[in-house]
C-alpha cells in the first residue's frame, strides 16, 4: 500500500529519472518510475495524494496521452510537466491538462537542478487517503449544525466603478480551526454526492441575504454557482422559483453561474432547464469561459445572457499579447450574442484599464475587495456609495 506521500516519475531518459529519484530520496519520499505509456497504463491507478512528474516525450507515446488517461480516471494528483520543449508549447499543454480538470501545477524545464525539483516536491502538502472519508463525515455534521456560511465578493461596473452585484462564495466555519476555503472541502463534498444539497442551501441563504439587504436599502443581485448535476434536474426552476417567492425577491436579482463544461454535458436537458430559468427573469452566466471544450454552435443554442471570462486570461493581460487577443475576442463574441461580459480575478489597475479598453462591462476581484461576510460587505458597499471607491488589500485567492 502507498504511504501518505508518493512521487510517480514518467520518464524514459534514465539520467533524468535518476535525478528525480535522488530528489525524492533526499526528502524521504517513495517513488515509482515508468519509462513508457503502456507500462504506466498497465500499472495501478495513481492515488490522489501523489505527485506525478510527467515527461512529455515517452518511448511509445507522449505526455498528452497520459493526461487524457489521467482525466478519464479522474485523477486528483498534482502534476508537474518535464520537458525541454519551448515555453509556449509547454504552456499550451499545461492549460490543456487543466482544462481536462487535472491539477497541472507547474513546469520543470529540462535540464533542471536537483534543488529545484526537491523544492517543488517538498512545497506540496502531504495528503493522506483516509482524509477524504473523514472530511465527508465532518461535512455531514457541518451541514446539519449550521457551520457553513457565505461570503460575498462585489461585482463592479467597469465604466463607472459602481457596485452592481456580488457573488456568493461558500466557506466552512470549522470549530477549532476557523474559516476553511471551498477548495479544501468542496471536492470531498462532490465525491460524496453532497453538492446538490449544499447548492440548495447556498441558494436559500444567498437569496435571503439579498432580501435582507433590500430591506436595508441596498438593492443588488447575487450570483450563485450551480454544479453540473443540477442542470439535469427538471425540477430545478420550480425549486428556485419557490426560494425567490419565499423571500419576496424578484428573479432579476439572481444570477446562476454555470461552468462551460457543465452546460454541455446534456445539451437537450440544459436547454430545457436554462430556458425556464430565464423565463423567471434569472440571469444565466456561463462561468470560466474559455476553459472548456464547447463549440460556438452549442453556445449559441443555450440561453445565457452573461459571460464570465476566466481569471487565467485576466492575470496575463499585461504581459501576454495572446491573452489580450483572446479576451478581446471573447468580449466581442459575448456582445454579438447579446451577453453582458464580466472579467474575474482583477487584481491590478492595469487589468481594469485593459478590460475597459476592450469593452468589458463588469469586473470582480481583489482589486476591489476580497470576499466579505454579510456585515462587512454591507459596510464596504456603504463606504463606496458615500465616498471615493475603496480598495481593500490584496490577499490570498479565495
């Protein structure tokens, strides 16, 4: 059986494989080495707590074949690409792996030093296989005992700087630990089949908060992320209509954010469900746009009226000409389909200026504010309305 840490080396060059093994041995981390695609695929599945060092050029295939296989197995291991290819190609393969849903954490350009490889491996936290089961039990308790909470991140008009809405982001106020970010517990919730229950709770909590803010004189809408499985639930529009009615909030104050990949899993059902949601006045936002594999034809068939451009494009606007071209094209395409466009992950004034020059309508990110609890958000909104735009310090990503 595997220990709590493992490094899987996929490398057909004996010298490079030996360097990788020495780096792991110096950190007391066990290794497994494969020199071909066929040998790897015939071996045991990689545990989620492993780190994979993947050479892009293997004897009987290539690293892209491995990435596809790992995606099909829903592998959650951390992946580092190893290659002597040019940076542009490596960046493309990294983005490809990430679009498959894999955790392609970085690139080790050959030749790399023993110290650099050891530093990359040791920087990763150990992940025990039993942690998932324990976390699921804790999540059940958290849902029942009311330990989950929502924080809200502002959405701001690019043209005027005015507050136009917010996104609800879930947190776990874990006793004895403090605030736990979603990346640390939602994967376990999804694996345990808890996401639909959690999403229903988020919808009710977020719409209820909108009602409370409206009573306090702050009339804005809220965006909620919807998992893929709920798009296959024909009763979803009726359930949401009931939530809106119970809190006396119009549908125009709710945005549902759906990932591009999720919307494409069952096109016929998605069209049915999303169309009925639009009839309720709800805004439908296609989230993380540009990271999925949808065709323009399918996008045209779905009734979205908002497009959120993924932060991975926004962060590169200043230094990457290709990113500027892509973001400009996405904004133009969104406008052509009659969609409002939102740039997410804005952290610098230059990001905002670029979005303005490209015609983006709204933006959100740490440049404006980190996600805030309801009281803090209300204070932030009041300060922004009563004086110059306020900017909170940048902190770690939510």
